[in-house]
C-alpha cells in the first residue's frame, strides 16, 4: 500500500510517499480501506519531532479516518466487512489501509460523505471529552474557545450551542470572526486588534466565563485566569505559544478555579470507547439530522500531504483540511 512517512523531523517536505505492507488486524481490531484522512495539529507536531507516537502505534501520521471495513480480527465485533465507518486511531491514517479498534469506529452519519466523516473523530472526541466530561459545561453556562475557526473551534461552537451554552471565541481576523458568528458563536474577538481579557469583561458584565478551552498556552495562561468566573474551569489541550508561563496563584485560590488539561492519543482504548459511546448516543443524532456538521476547508490527495501541512501551518484555513485516498 501507499503511505506517507516522516523521513526525518522537519518542515512539510519531509513527508514522502512510501510503500508499506498492508497491516493485519489482531483481536478487537478492523482493517479499514481508507477513503479520507483528517489532518490535525498533533500530526504537525509529530512531523517536527515534538510528539512521538505512543508505544505500539504506527509511525505513520494520521489520527482520524473514514472508509470501508476490509477485514476483521479474531474476536467478533459489531462490524462486518463492507461497513462504512469513521474511526479514531493512534496513528497510521496517512495510508491506503489503516488498523483501528472496533470500539473506536462509528457509523457514517446520515447523508454525510466519507470526506466529511473523516473530519469527525479527533475533533469530536476531543471536544466532548474536554468540554463536556472534564470541564462539565452545562446549559446556560458560558464557554470561551481560543482558535474559533480551527477544527476544534468550529466543533466546540456547534456542540456547545446545541447543548444550550453561550459561546465566545477568539480568532485572528475579522473574516474569521464573522464566520464564527455565522456558525453560532455569541461573540467573536479578533485577538490581533482587541484585548480578549477586556472584551470578555465587557461581554460578561465583569463576571467572567465558566469554561475556557485553550489550545494556545504560553502567555495566554495568566490572561485566561483574568477571564474566569468564580468556580470556572480551564482546560488546556495544546501549547501553540509554549508550555511555560508565569502566573499569580492567588486568583486560583480566591475564585476557586479549576485548571486541568489532557491529551487523547495515548489514553487507553477503554477510555476512548466510553467517549465513542457517548458521542453515538448524544451527538450522532444531531449529525444525522444535520443540526451540526463538520466544517471542511479543502481537500488534498494523499500524496500532497506536504502541501496540506503547509496550509495548516499558515493558519489561513477555516475548519478541517482533509486528505483523500
């Protein structure tokens, strides 16, 4: 099969097509003939040598796929050959065939293409686990999302609004801010022109937000604390501006704040299977009825993975970038 490998740590050009043997599914796994692959920031970090795959995972990048079940491992599953699914995987997605845990495969929502479905697993698993499970966002509360037009951001806007929360976002241009508003955000702040701390103060009447989903880190951390209401929760899921920050601990004590974070890739299959179950029960009906949809910016053929990574690093996209196979 054709796959895209990382020949060495570096720029997008280190992504090269190669020939690999088609993998064989073991117990509990299925082999998927890949139709489309979602690109995510962790893929970029892995390419740069900053996010190695966990033990036992493929060295081929790619964390979410959609396609057709081509073979099934020893143990019986709810799947059969020929089923079309999307799946969260620990690696191996940038290829014509990819192994997936049967428990992390979800059906293609009604009237959705495989390209659209490939944009679901990584972002929907991440948002559900962090915003709803970890941060316990409830109806009537307010969520602040940094990076509103990213795959995570566009998913968080739609899911949070579907569950009756208020959503504020930051984005890097007026056009991106307008897109977020049209998608359902209650307010969007252009971080290149306005101070989001002051804007949040005004939007909340000085009370602050209940939950923050942050992919930026670095100097955003102390600024986030200023945006938080009493008993608010901050969830850190990425570190685009660095992993270190100097903060004043007193506001955390005085406002009873919760600061947490997570990564998903290395978590055990059982943990991710629980998320899959919740998504199937509570989110997939919204997708089936078209109440929410993944936002696709553009697609590239698999062999143009380098160009796709260059686009992601430019931050000029809105929503997801997909590789087609």
